[in-house]
């Protein structure tokens, strides 16, 4: 866990007579906001900072924080990166002790984020940007989707050619069985029993039909390797230790593909699950106004443009252009995209009995392939 603090630099202008005078930094409030929004910003500036607990890597968040500081130079962002499962535990324990430090919690673990709403940790807030994002990406004005991230397949083109790489789950299952000797030990995916995000992604697969289970059997047949980190899987695919990765989080996959021309991304053509990093403002935030201003920025056209085109986290606003946006993905893939809606259903898969039943079916399918 690391803390990442940013602050606005002082800016000075020198006049012709060499007498310097400070330029007063002012907030950049979007047009069309309510007349009283300036009062919220003024309060946020008095608070001076917003504490954000999140699991997005610093490399992705830096351009977002930097641009927010330009828009609101008097509000510092104290960004604390914590792994998703640890994030939920920390927020829950701090909240129970009445010592929650986070003003905002922002995480890709959609089920655990919604659990915080159920636990009364999230504050209600009607963002002026609410109407600009899909209706399914908000629930009760307590939790907002910020990103639109496809879950994809990845392959190393030195080991698997573009012509032979399958683009559906059924196709991948059949191809792995047909190439069992060649692919044994060469496939990577999340371990759903050790990774909360991995479990959530694969349970979303299961909710979209029966195509998952023959693929899991094929995973067993080729001795698939299981991981808890997207970064680790991508490193091993890039290095050639593995040839194929399944259920890789889109933003990280596309960034790796940009850096390594041997890494290729496949958007599954049968259906593609789309996840979102969800944000809540905490009910007992120490900097409530600053948290609301930061949330509004994340949802704004300006903020979403940075989210999609600089952070490459895929913008959820339909009016933001670029390849890493809901508009870009929808134009290319249309109805195959299956976004996970925000609501009580997010908790269905994490009920103890349902989890046990899922893991039993998962392990039975793996054993059937061996």
C-alpha cells in the first residue's frame, strides 16, 4: 500500500518592472452546474483535501489526479492504493471502529463496493452529472460507475497466430482440447477461489449462459495456471511462459498490447462482460464537500475524457469520444457487450451457499478435463 499526494504548484507572473504578483488559482466549474455549486466548491476548498481509498494502479490514476488539480487547484487528492479484498476489509473495520479515513472508496470489486452500500457506509448524493451516464451505472444515488471495462482474452502472437486464435468461449474450449499437448501449462486465468475480482468476473460469465463450463473443463485438460493478479498474467504472457490469458481486465490488456506488439487482445464475440470501477462517497467523510467535487469531476465530460483517453480505463459517458470509451466499444462491438448492472443482484454470487455451489461446479468441471 502506498500513499500518493499531489498539490498545486504556486504560479507567479513578473511584470515589466520586475515586481512579482501571485495569480489566484480558481476552480474550473463546468457550465450548466447548479447556481449553488460554487458554494460546494468553496466548502471543498476550505476542507483542502479528499482522501481516496482505491485499487486502481497509480500509473493509471496519475493523469486523472493531475487534471483534477488543474481544475480545482485548492483541493489536494490523497490517493491510497489498496488491493480490492484488503480495501473492503479495511473500510469495514475502520467504519465499525468509527475511524474511517476515506472520503471516497473507488474499486473494481463491484460486489464488495455494493456491499458497502448495504452496510450503510455510502452517503446519498445526486451528482449534477447523473443524467450524463447510463441509468444502470447508478443505484440509489449512493454508488456510481466511473468506467466501462471489457473483460477480454489475450494471446502471444509468437505462440498462437491470429488466424488460429479463437474468439468465442466454445471455440476456445474446442481449440484447447484439439491442441492439448501444445497448450498444456500455457494458459492463464484468475483463480476464483483466491481472487475476489477473478471470482466476480467468472461468475458474470456463468450468468450469461452455459458457455463457461465446457471451457473450464478444457482448462483442466491443459493444466491451466491460476493467478490473483492481472499484471502477473500479462507479464508471463508477454514473456512467452503462457500463450493465452482468459478473463483479463481490458484496460491493463490494451496497455500491455501497446507496449508489446506480441501481445494481442481478443474481445469475445459470443459475449463480453463489461465491469465498472464503482465509487461511493462515505457517509461519515471528513471532507464531504471535496469528495463530492471529486466524484463530479470523475463523471464530468472533462474527467471522463481523461479517464478514457489518458488513463485508458474506458470512459462510461456516451458523449466522450475515443477508442477507450463506451462509445468506441459500442460502435465496434454493439450487442455482444454485457455490462454488469449496479444493484442488489451484485450480492447474489457472494452469498456463502452460492459461492460454495459455484466452486463445487468449478472444481468438478476442472477434474472432468484431467
